[in-house]
């Protein structure tokens, strides 16, 4: 059966699957592979470094008719970055983590769809008020950053679906195989936004060591914390924590975040330890679906696999559902 939804209809997609715009690692090759595979590839432009955009955007923009987008970390967008990205002709711009108000109209004026990621109901209501074309409801199982005091994907997504209707909602957080995509659709979402699973693909802009760590990792290894942001001197807003695989600094500073924030010498230890090779340069952002990741496929093949798994899961659920539920 075809998994046609309001999201696939909006962008002319074969599958209701979107690439999460993971900062720096969701580059042009990965976005293009996801879109060519029938999903929606979204570049991870982070704060909008113009050199990065000019290098990565043409890789996907040069494919005629290919649907794609670009995503930003709203709280730290560089001046002019959104306008610069729009010059490359994305079908959509996705904004996450921060107040998107100042960018909404300029995105729509350029003819691009506005995708807003939300991590709580306050953000969801704002997204509806701003007229988002697509809303991403991110649960706390997600890898990387998310609400410090959020909700898990299963209870959060249907609440946002009801709040936002008829605006299509994508589910995000802990989705790493087609069964997760099927579950998102069963919750009323119009598709799934997937990050960690696409980090472990041939086209992702990640160090092979990080990709292998994801393949080897397990959900029990992940932890949500602000420790690594504090230790790295990152200015992430305190309302957002990050889920990563285990790290020596998490063990050292867990429960002592205030002490770390106040100790400049302790924060200098991080770059010093990186320089000495004692810790990896970057945390390994990974969600709770990491147990389901066991290989490093081509991203286009992965999209097809996820879609086939989702179709099979929904078909099996339909066969086994009580007659009153059909």
C-alpha cells in the first residue's frame, strides 16, 4: 500500500520520511540521497555559515525537480543566513530551538514552506499561530538537543496533531526503523523526521568513528544533559538539553552542572583533553533508537527500506486489529 499523507502531497514525495537537519552532518550528499530515495532531505545548516551553505546546498540544488529543504538552529542564526539559504531555492526552511517569529514571513515571501520544530505545547501553539506549513513534534527520545523538560514521543505527538489540525505534523524522537514510521502514522502524524539513523549512513558528514559508535551503541548508553554544552563552552539556551552516547565528562560532572558552569578552569579542561587525545572532539549525538542501528547503508536505500518496513507493519497491524478498530 502507498503511504500517502498530507506531507507527501505537499512536497510530491513517495515516502513520508524526512531527514532531520543535523547540524553540519546533514550535508548536500545526504540530503540529495534522501530526496532521491523518495523522502525529503533537509540540510543541517546550524547557524548558517555561508561557506558551508555555498558548498553543500548546490549538491542537492543542482538536481532538477528534487524536493529539499534547509534547517537552522533558530536561537543562533547568523545575520542574513536565512536569506542566503533561500537564494539556493529550497522548497522549505525548517527552524528549531528558539523563537521563529522574525523569520516566518521572509521565508513565506520567498515561496518556501515553513517547517517549525516544537518541543513543548507552548512552542506548538506558537507554530500554529505563525501559520507553519508543517510542524515537527520532537519527543525527548531524540538524539542531540531537545526540551530539557519535554515529553516522550508517544504521548506528545498526538497532542500536537490534535492542536495543529489540519496542519501536517511529523513525529521525531527515537524513530530508527520502519516500525517507528508506522507508529508515527498511527499516532496521526503525516510522517517521521529521522536523525540518528541517517547519521549512520554512507553519505553523512561524520567521522567514521562517530558512525561506528552509533552502530555499536545502545539506548542505555545515552544520556540527556547540559554538561557537554557547558564543558564545550556552547551557548545553547538552558531550556534545551542534549542526548548523547556516554562520555567521560558526563560521568565526572553529572549532578554538578552549576559547579561546572562557575569553574572556568574546569571548562578549559575540555579543549585541553581534546588536544591530548583523551576525549573525542565532539559528543556523539544519538537517540534512544540507536539499538536498532546495526549497519551503514546508503541513505537512498535506507529510505526505501524504512518505507517498506512501515507498510508491512501497518498491514500486519490491520490484519490483527479487532474489527471495531478497522
